[in-house]
C-alpha cells in the first residue's frame, strides 16, 4: 500500500492506494468521531462490495447504516440526495455520524454533498470503486448534484477525511467504465507531465488489460498531480481549472445528449480531442502531437469524435460552464503535450472551425 | 453608523448598524467581484424595499436580477431554494455573481445556503429586514433549509461578505415579529451579560415602541456578543452552542405545531422560559430569577407558556436536535441570569417535571 498525503490550509488527509484495502477497517477507524457510519452505495456496487465493508466495520464495533441508491448519472439529483437525508434522519444519525461513499463518481459526489449539508457538515470518507473516481473525483473535495440546466451546478467544496483506493475493486468494473477512467488519467499526462504521457503511451495495453501494478502506478501519479494542484488552489480560483482539460467540451456533450447517454469519461475523451484540435487550430501543437493525442485516446477505448450537437447548442451548453467569467468562455488548451493553459480569448472563428471540423461525427450513431 | 468587525480564521466582514443604509450602494460595492447581483427577497418585503435597493445599485452601474419568493417559514424548503437556482441559471448568473438577501431570517438562511451551493459557492451579502435577522440569523454564517423531519437539518456554515442592518427598515415590521426578534435579544442578556439584561429590563418599553436609538444599542450589543462567540467557535464545536439557549425546546415547539404556526422567536421565548424553569428545577437559579425572566419575556410581548405537545412528542422532537451527541440530549441552561452552560446529564425526572409544570399551557388556545 502507498499512502499519499493531501495537505490543505484547513485540513489534511491520506489517500491510500493498494490491494484488498476494503477489508481493513483500520484504515477507517482513526477517522470516525463516533462509532457510527452510513455507507452510501448503489444497486450495482452493493451486491459486490457492501457486505465486505459493512462486515469489516461491524467486526470492529462500528454501527453501520447502509443506504443503497439507484445507479447512474441520471440519478445525481436532489431527489436522490434526499433519499440520503431521509435515511439519516429516520435513523437519527447525528452530525458526527460519518458518511462513507462506496461507489463511483456519482456516489462520491452525492455522498460528499450530502455530508457537506447534513446538519451543516458531517464527516465523510471516500471508497471509490471505479478508476475514474480513484484518479479524479474522490480526491480534492469537489461535491455536487446536477441541475436540469447544468451539470454539477449545485454543490460544495468539502473535503473527505480519507480516500481508500483499492485496485482489486477494479476487477469487476465494466470495460467501458475502465476506459472512461483512463480518460482522466490521460488528462493528467496531457495537462502537466510529458514523461507520464510517454509512460501511458507505452503502457496503455497493460492498463486496458487491468494489470494491477500498472493501474496502481497510474492512480498514484494521477493522485499526486491532483493533490499537488488542489493544494495550490483548493477553491479553483486559478491553477485548479487546468483539471478541467476536455471538460468544457465534455460537459456540453453530456448536457447536449442528456446526462447519462455518454459516460463522463467518454465525454472527456472526445472533449480532450476537441481541446487538442482547438490548440492545433491556434498553432500551439502540431499535427504530429494532435495525432499522438488521438492514438492515445483511441488506445484507451475512448471516442475521439464528438457528437454533432450543432454550433448553437455547443455554445449554449458551454456558456453554462462554471469557468465562464464576465460572459467569456474559458478553455483549458494545450500549449504543448504535457503543458496546459487557461485561455479566455479564443477567436470565435477558430472555435467554429473546430466545431465544423473532423473531430465531430457527421452521422448519428456512436 | 456603527461598524462592527467579525473576524474569523478564513475571513472577516463588517456588520454595519445605522439608519437609511439601504440607499447607500457604497456599503455593497466594495464586496462585489463583478457588477452583477441577484437580490433575493419575498412577496412581503419586495413592495416595501426592493425598488430602493435595486435603484441604488443600478445607479451605481450594477446589473440586478430580482428573485421574489413566497413569504414564510413554511417555504424554507428545497422547492423554494430551487426557485433561486432556476432564476440564477436562467439568467446565466456566474459563480462571481453576488447574492443579496433582502428579508428576514428565512430569506437570509435560504439565500446563504443557495450562495453556498451555487456553482459550489457564490458571494453573498445580508441585508436583514427584521429584528430577529439583524441580531441573530444574519450574523455568523449559519445557513439552512428545513426538512420534514427537522428544522435547519440541511445547510452549511457559509459566511456573508457583509451585513447591513438598517434600523429604519424595522418601522414596517409587524409588532408580533418585533417581539419575536426581542426574544433573541433577551437571549444574549440571559446567556452571557447580566448588565445588558438589566439594561433590557429598564428599556424594554422603548424597544417595543421602536425607539431607533434603543434598537440600535440592542442590535449592537447582540451582534457584538454573537461576533465574539462565533469568532471563538465558527463551526459550533463548543461555546457557540450557548447561542441555542431556548432553542432545543423552541425547535420542538415549532416542529410539534408544524413550522410556521408560531414564529421562531415566539418559540424561543417560550423555550427560554422552559430552559429557565429547568435551571430552577435543578437548583441553579432561584424563584426570583425565574420570575424576572418571565417578566422580561412577557414585557417583550412573547409567550411565556409553551403549548402542550405531550411528553412523548417533546422527547421525539428534541431528539432530532443537532446538539444531540451519542444519543444524549444536550440543553443550554442557566447557571445564573447572564451565565449559560451546556448540560448533557439532565435527570429525566427533572425534565419530566418541567414538561408537566406551570410553563406548559393546559388549554389549546394561544
């Protein structure tokens, strides 16, 4: 097991990365202010892992309230969040009851937001069960639910007490979701580490085949980079926005198709391709770099072509992005492979050329 | 105008107390990261004060989005909160758009919570229009909505950028609401300042008659005490719980009768009476002190008798209190007039005697 330390002005917490961590209650016990927890999970993860985690905690004398939610991005709503509040209040959970998120990014985001709001703030712990959640959403304290008018529009910055990333849980992950997680891994290479990007190009086949050692390295390097960026800018007033590489386009894809049609990571994959294409359009990366990006995204099993939303819909959905400031779209683009920058003065013509270009599918199938 | 300074580990903000402050945009402008605000108010306050505040801001070049909600504690719900989110998203409000709460405690709590959650945190400013909000809820950063199973169960600690308390706005306040605000003023005297308590006994008639100077002194002393306590304990891990004097009983009254039947301050008035009676039952304050408390609460126009919820309902509703820890009820009681303490080992028999005693009404009318 490797343990990274995420240090913030007001708090610090460990990120444990390893194998068979789910059965080790000692990773959780030191963080409980009282021996009572609610495990929030979903109908897909519960049959696989709930009994193991619950059993380990109960054997250590912890009272466990399981809360099982429906599965999917489409349920990342207030109504589902309210199921958590109903269960907590019905069982008289106190403000020192710890919420444990056992699931992917949707479960982590909702459980974290529920913890942020329950009695104005209860402790919580992340036990991510997808690669995407392990490398991205479980670390850094961004929590949220979706609103019909925009993804993650209602939420909080609220840090967990610990993150436990167990590689063995990825054995049961559907291949499509593994690929979706690899999108965020590729993102870290593209935005800030050319060496890691080269390592990913050399090892993508091992990752797709779920080699535990390769996955552990990818999770470690991704979490190191995320921890470093979040420590510099917890509330996303500056450098943290770099983590949104591919996400402005990606969120528009998700909103345009309806949340849940594409996986978040798939939308980020195609979104990174559009960000790279726009960077190429602006003359910052050359055709060879663009081709390398496309090969890597494709090797991860991700789409390299975005759906054709139509220019108006692209602009409409991107205008709801949380990075918009004084009405200006802000993009995270590539100055080079391994070096991203935030840009708010993209010429409309360049954007239009990308949205009319080869990285948009002209048919309707995916 | 007097300006108090509330200093917290992560932030500090001014509390302005005075006359005709509503027209002074210069109190607001320094706190706006962009010249766009949403003024959140209700159907009662809007006809009285919205145009004045909106006009002052627009004259200073600020774009204003008014959001007018239905009035009343019964609307302190997710559905009403969502009206704020809908309006913000429909008008493409960004995360640097400032929310201004123009109203009483319900508007302040909801606007603050909306600001805490909107795009994970937008700035907000409190312009309280009731005495209760001026002396209590607008200061200190507690925000929340109600849940059918408990008051203020869903919320956040989230501080405003500024608080503007304009005494002249109290001229239009219904007498019943003025009294409700005086409950919180009396609370400060009872919990921590015997001199202020004596001043209140001598000046209650002036306060009830809305003498602006007397009100300004009461608001100032209340805000000073609140600022001092919040600065010591922002997240209510200790001394801040003293501010809940009368509130454990009071919340049970509100929940037992249905939110909105009694005003919050009325419930706190009767709740302080029960807290004083329990303190007397435990031998901490004598009969003369109990009688002084009763006279002061009555002089403010507040009920000194709680409704008869029945012992089971009292215990049920109090068990949902956020101060409950490891299943134990915690009360804020009086060691003396002007000195409160947190107590978690009240003998059940003493509590039962109070709930069967003279400060519970045996008829059903109020």
